[in-house]
C-alpha cells in the first residue's frame, strides 16, 4: 500500500468525487478529505491509499491536472516530519 498526498483541491470536493477520479487508475483502499471544522468544506488537501503500481499511475495521470478550475498536485505522502530539528 502506498499513501498519496493530494493538494490544491476545490472547496466543494467530496469523498465520492475524489474516489471516482482516483478509481480510474485502480482500487482506492482508503481516502480522507480534510474538512474545515465549522464550514464542512474541503480544506484543499486529502490522502488516498492505493496499491503501489496503481498509485504511480495516478500520480502520472493526475499531478498537475485541472479540476473545477484548480490545479491539483499528487505525490507520495512523506508522513509527518520526524526528529527534533536543529538545536
């Protein structure tokens, strides 16, 4: 399994629409759209979990694509920053 990070999503993005978009490239195992706590609108980013080769195909096909007037960017999720940083 590979987790993808998607940014640049329009505020009206739904889990259903994003799942449909990514399922063109393979099976979507998990998907989470980050939402504003008060308005419920998408905050502009999401994570999608897919198989490795399907995830690479999704990156190649969707990175830089125009969705509802906004350009989305798709890349491998690097996860939270670890370590303590500089001292």
